[in-house]
C-alpha cells in the first residue's frame, strides 16, 4: 500500500478517535482490523503524530549473530588449514581445529562456519587452477570411456589427477 495513503488513514482514524467516535464506526470507515487500530492508538499515545509513520520491520538486535571477532578467527583458522599439506578446509575441519586449539569456548556450528567462509570457497583458486582441474577430470573420464579401466593417481599436494596406464 502507498505510504502516504496509509499514514493519512492512520491520522484520520486517530482524529475520529479523539473526537469520541466509536472504534467500530472508525474501523468500518477505514476498512481495517481492530489490531491495526489498536496499534495506531498505541503509537499515537506513545509518540504522538510522529508515531503514525511506518516503521522498520528490521529486528532491533540479533542475539544469534556471529561476532566479528569469531568471523575473523574462523577465517584465520581456515587459511591456516589451507596451508597444511592435506588441506582439509571444510566446516568440520575448522570446527575440530577451533575445539582442539581451544580458541573459542563455544565454537560455532558447522552450518554457521559454512556461512562465514562461503565467500572464500571459489575465490581461493585462480581460473587457471579450475581449468586445469576440469581438463584433467575430462581427460580421465574420456580415458575411462575408451579403455573401460584405468588406474588414477590423485596427488593432493600438487593438486593433480593423472592416469596411470
């Protein structure tokens, strides 16, 4: 609904209320619910005419929001894990590392960690890395289709997939 029209209706309802008009008659005139009128009346009593403006529906606070310090710590632990030889950087590995190092009293859940590091997932590899991985995967797939058998060698350190003939 149009903000100006809605504010005009609220003001009119309050004017009629101040003139002593019955709530039932006011509601019939403006075609709104009793809760709408009660909310308008409450806002007027509390803040005056300014209270009749539309208000944000955004929460005043988010008690479950992850602190900036925790976010930085999760990202730092992920980057540290990424530098290791095996390079397990998933949410479970990050959570395990946070627990073992006792950096946080209550480490965030795996789903929260995933949400924190989501923006890092694809951006951590260059386009050339992705292309090489895709081409190596297709080469292995084509070889398997042609020969019907193969031995694949996966080197996690070099991040390479090779076909052993």
